[in-house]
């Protein structure tokens, strides 16, 4: 028998190279441009795909092993939560509105992102890039499913969750994240990576998952905190992928810089608008709060974002164009959204409410320059209307922004007393925007954004023709159950009754 | 604050999400159903793709297969992320144990040199084939329609990658990094591999997701896995003292057994949908099946020599019999 | 100097990891939040396999971090012995 | 700028006036009155007179604001597409040049019960 020769011990990087990147080859029977037909048209120049740095060198064996461990933990908690009436542990049923937004508006985005990453996992010519995208694709399927599973038990006991699949395609506030993901998925592969991999994952998801999920824990919702943190552990890989991808583009060719900067500007603003909903979830919908939206922004937006853009400055990248406008909006946006949600609550599959005195004291403390001055007077008046038996409902519906699709609830960056209005014309049609940022995005690609499906104008077209009851039916909203003021709702009554049963011996 | 809650029995307000009640009636839904049905956006897609303005973001018409409801393509394994990942993690533990067993007992070194050479020659270049399969299934997931079908394709793609990595480890175990270099050289230049490489590269330009599904998962892998892992490794090599190799490829054999049930179910449902689908599937399976058979012949010869012809003939007959059960005759 | 951070779930698995990070990064700040521990450090932060193994008393694969990791910031450099987060300016 | 794409890229707007069965959209925003979270979206026929728009849907929608009853329409200042505009109350929307998706903004100086000036 031959002498045993000790095998070379392979370092992680080398092992990963052999087990992953070395699997590909230069094709000779087919033209590379036909195999990868979408890599050139956006104008990004890549000279050497081998220069790609792999983020987190996971091979499939480790992937299966660690992900299975996460999954076992997650479903153990979800099962226990379902078996032990875990829903009665939450601080207050008001909190459920945040979860309803999550399921209707955010979880479908996870699925869409998965679809996008599957495409990128095939369209990029480098094996390292492909595999990183594929892992993200399968992770995103995971996120959509764990979220649906975690919230499924709430659906059995509370209103507003049951029609999330219909809401995703038809409900007015759901088109905000839907159009965001549709925008990304309909873009080319490099832009998609900036949109989701970089702007959404790296710059913004910390704001979505970390402080809000910490808040879920604080409010006794172990199901949500578990899916949140479990998903976010995948995001750490995804964020690193996003950052590596942007560095790769910038290092490959100086001509890529202006294109990449344009996408950063666009997608930062797109993402910032989508995350506005999260500001309301944090400031208004958590009965017990860990930190305000402003405080979260200071940590994850300003501190982390500034560090990131300072780091990228060596490539010539500057902070996104909308950065200053975003900062000016922080102390206003959650209040502006909640006022909107409350007055249009006849058309939401979630409840909203007038903040209590206690809530308002907290908001005043967290927003010393804005809440008492601008927003408290409105809430006090709304309270009076309700006390007089003329609860405020704004049947005027709302003008929507052609780009971000949000109702135009925002004020001028430098004047919180004036509603922000921007408009433009393209091929003889008028279009309206909520901000310079959104108008700019439209004007860069008007043929794209004129196609936007805007839910409020659609309500007056066929098949609904302006009939509110028909619309409710069409979006799966059951009037008097899913919508309206939390005060007096079925959710409130049921939760209080069940909790009373569970905490007494009667 | 932790409240001590008494266990109480509360009547649920409803059993399942609306879209599942519409499909399955008013009863509790399984986690597979919750995680798979209707979770892809279907209406009011906002923008045309810039990468192909003739398509919709999710477009049923980019394949020739027509389904009234794409969610009919149920996975008999009912894999969603959790059940998939747990199943593979268990198999991975077994595989790891097998590799450790072979390594620690020096079984690789005890292999007859001739068998080792056959294993290296046949198995190592196949890691590139598995990577091609990964590309193709990723494509089907990316552009196919409906989560129930496409999620299974993504799982399949990750399995393909896992298999490519196991094959690489077999190469490293039996012949170190040089084996991988040699294997790649054969893949790129060796005459016996060129028809198969051409097959894979031709698949990489097919942009009908369902055709690609047929070309890769049914035609090519439907011949390749029984040929390589059952016939050559478990049969030919094991009977000559190479069962250590079979330990290292157990994952591939088990995996093929499991996944073919899913592939057959997909084909059967699609073929049963209409005469149009059946004839398209017949056309594709015939075309790609015969190409796959001839591409695999020189590979089979590496191990089986003159018996390769007969082996391929038998595998092709088996594939035809398998197809017949799904309602497709070639 | 920019701050990097790493956040981990609060549980028994992460206790020795956090102890190890604190040992290896004397400049770091540990913030305990509901269900989560966030560790900030100026400029860079290094997670060392060896230190974790000392705290844990068993072999540890750095990729096990994936199971309880919540989030991080900074450029990631990873090999089998260390995971480093760093801002370059 | 043009959309960058692999093939010619043509978008079709979804809110063309032709889709509204003879009606059109008008947006109206009461300046400095942010009890109303966003400008109103009103769907009306272009033959409707400006007065009918004001006395009808607009007045109805404004009621929840404490200033609603104090509005003197003869003193209201109007902006159309952000430019000063003097409406003819008796003429139709069309004759007033108020087309589909027109944005009207109206200013009622001195009325700002719920909003102290910045």
C-alpha cells in the first residue's frame, strides 16, 4: 500500500473557493452574453468577477446545519405560543395593529425579494455572487413563511389578518411596499442589488427589525420577536452581501460611480418612505415602548449610516441626496402617518386610536420640538369630535404620490405647517409627488412610474366605480370588524374578556 | 411584567386565512398550505421589467405550458422551508458521519487504485454538472410561476449546490486538490465530457422555465442519477470492493429517490391539465431525453466500457416507463 | 471614529460569546435591551474563536455565530479564527 | 431621462381620464389645515360648476375642522398647480381650466385654530 500522505489542511477561504467558486467555468458552446443577457444594459462595467469577495463563506452543509437549528428553535416557540394562548401575554390588543401591518404589507415583500434574489442567483456571471444571492433567495422564502406561521395563530383569534393575501394586491397602504419591491424586481440586476441588497438590507432593515422587535419582546409577543430576530440573523449575511456588492461595483470601474450614486439616492429615498410605516408602529402601536422612532433613527440611521457613507467616501460616494430631508422629517413622520391612519381607518384592515393622555405625554417627551406644538392640538380636537359623537372620518380619501404611493401626508421639510405638494407633467398628463425625492425619481424614469397602479384613483374606476362597500368587499375588509377605531372594536372586547377569564378563577 | 395566565379554552374566531378557506374549505390549514399557496403577488403589478419590457414581473406566458391554476403543482413531500431544511440537516448529519467513517478508517486509501481512478474520473467532473443543475433550477425558481412550484425549485437548486460540494469533497478525499484540477480539465477538454458540457451550456440559454425544468430535472438527471449512483457506484464499483465510495454518494442516491416523486408529480399534473401540455411535454422529453442519453454515453464508458451502450439503453427504457406513469409517452 | 456593532440574542448560547467579545475588545460598550444585547465598539471589533472556546470549554466553529446573531455593522472579514467588523475611516 | 432597458420601453398610464366614465379627479388642499392628513381626492364630472364643487363635496369634507364654518369663500385665495388662480364660481371646472388630476390649494388667511404659525 502507498504511504499515506497527510492531506493539506485547507483554510476556510481556500476550501470555500474550491467548493463553490471553482464549480463554474468559461463556456465555449454558448456565448456568455446569451447565458447572462442582463448584465450589460444598465451600464455597469465589470472587468473581473473573480475579484468578488464572498461574504460569509457558508457551504451548504453548514447552511443546512445552522439554519435547521434556527428553525427548530423558532417553531418550538411558535408551537408553545399557539398551545398556551400566547396571544394573551401581549400588553394590549392595540399592539396587534402593528402585526397586521407586518403581515399585510411587509411579509409579501420578503417573498418578492426571494424571487428577485433567485433571478440574481442566476443572472450574475460570478459563482460567488450567484451563491450568495441564492442563499438569500431561500432565506427570503423562509422569512415570508415564518412570518405567516407566527401570525397565523393571531388570525385565529383576531380580525384584520385573514385577508392578507388579498390586501397585498389591492389594499391602498399595501401598494407602498408592493410598488417598492415591484420597482426593484423590474430593475436590472445591479440596480436590484443596490435597491434590496444595499439600501434596504444594509441601510434600512435594522430600523425595521431591531428596535421594533425589541419592542415586540417588551410587549410580551414572543412569536413576533422570535421571527424577527431569527430573520434578522439571516439579514446579517444579507447586509454583508449588499455591502460587498456595492464595494465590488465601485472597485471594478470608476465609470460605475455616478450610476451607483444615482441608485443610492433613489433607493435610499424609496426605502425611507416605505419605512415611514415603521415609525408609526414604533411610536404609536407599541403599548410599551423601548425607544422612539427618533431614537432608533439616531442609532441606526444617523450613527450607522454616517459611518457607512464615511467608509464609502474613499470611492467618491456621498450620503444619499435625500439624507437631509429625511433628517428633517424624522420628528414629524410618525405623527403624520398616525393621523392619516386614524382618519382613514374606515378603509384599513387594522385599528387605530386616539393616543391616550399617557401616550401623548410620552410623545411630547420624545418629540419636544414638534409634538405639543403641531400634533397635540389636532389629537385634542379629534378627541372632542369623538366625545361629541361625531367621530372624525375623512371620506375625502387622499391624493397619493405617484412614486412612493403614500398619501401625501408630509409637510415641507422646512415648514411643518404647509403640506408638501409637488407636481409635474409628462406627455400631457399631470403627476403628483410628496417630495423632491419622489419627483426626482419619477423624472429620471417617467415611462416606468406612469404605470404605477395607484389604489385611490383606481377606486373610482371599474370595477369599483367609487362604491365604498364594493371596495371593502373587493379588498376583503369586513366593515365593523377589521376596520375603524380600536376603542369599541371586537378585538378589544375579546382580548379583554379572554384575559379576564385567564387571570381570574371565575 | 409577567402575568400568570390560567389555561383557558377560547373558541377561535376563524380557522384559516381567507385564501386558504377559498381553496380548501373552512378548516385549519397546514403549515405547508399557509407558507405556499397564493403568497406571490398576482394582481396590479406595477411596472414592466426593464430587462424585458415584453414580460410582466411574474409572467405565466413565458413558458409554453398553460395552467389554469399554477398552484395545482403541489409538492407531494409538502416541503416548505422548515421541513426542507430539517430533512436536509438530518441527511447532512448522516453524510458527515459517512465521510468521517471513510476518513478515519483510511478507507479511501484501501480502495483498489483502479476503482479509485474510475471514481475520480467519473465523479469529479460531475460537480460541474451539478452546478449547471443549480443554475437551471435557480432560473426556474426565478422565472417560474407560483410559490408552490418555484420554492421547490429553489430547494432543488440548493440541493444541486450541496451535491456539487459533496462531489468536490469526494475529489479532495480521494485525490486532494489535484483531483479537482484534473476533473475540471477533463470537463473543459476531455472528449468524453464535451457532449454533456454542451448539453448544460445549451440549457443555460433556454429561457422557458418549464422546458428547463424538463431538460434538467427529468431528462438529464432522470438518466444521470440512476446511471451514475445506482448502476456505476452502488453496483459496478461496490461489487468490486469500492463500497466506501457508495458511502460517500449515499446522499445523491437517497436524494434522487426522494426528488423524483416531486418531479413526477409536477409532470403528471401539468400533462393532465390539457392535450396541449401533454404534447409540449412529449416534445421536450423526447428531444432532451435522447440528447441526454447520448451525452451520458461516453461518461458511462469511463466506468463500464463496452457495456455502456446497453446500460444507457436500459436507463432510457426505465425513464420512458417512469414517464409513462405521468401520462407522457415517448 | 465610526462605531461598529454586533447584536446577539439574549440566551445561554450567547453568554460566553459576549464574555469573549468583552475580553477581546476592552473598548466596547455592552447595551442590554429586551431580548437582545448590542455591543458597540469604536472603529473595529474582533470576535475570536479561541477566546470563545476558553469561555465555553469546548470547540467552537465561528460560523455557529449565525444561529444567534441579530445584526451587525461594518465591513466583515472572516476566517476560521476571527470575525472582524471594521470601518475604514 | 429615458428608462434604461434591453428593448424599447413604453409605459401605459393607469389613471387616464378616459378610465373614469365621464368624470375626472380633482385634488383640493386647505392650506395650513393639517387636521386633514392629505389633500382630498374628489371625483366629479368636468361639467360641474366650481360653485357646486365648493358648496358640495368640498364643504362637506371640511366640516370636521373647527374653522369650517368661518370660511368666507369670497375672500379665499386660490392656487392651481401652485400658481395664483381666480376661479369663476359659475363656470364649469372645464371652463375654469381645471383638468384631470388638477391640484387646487386654497388659503384662508387668519383661520388656523389647530395650527400655530411656525
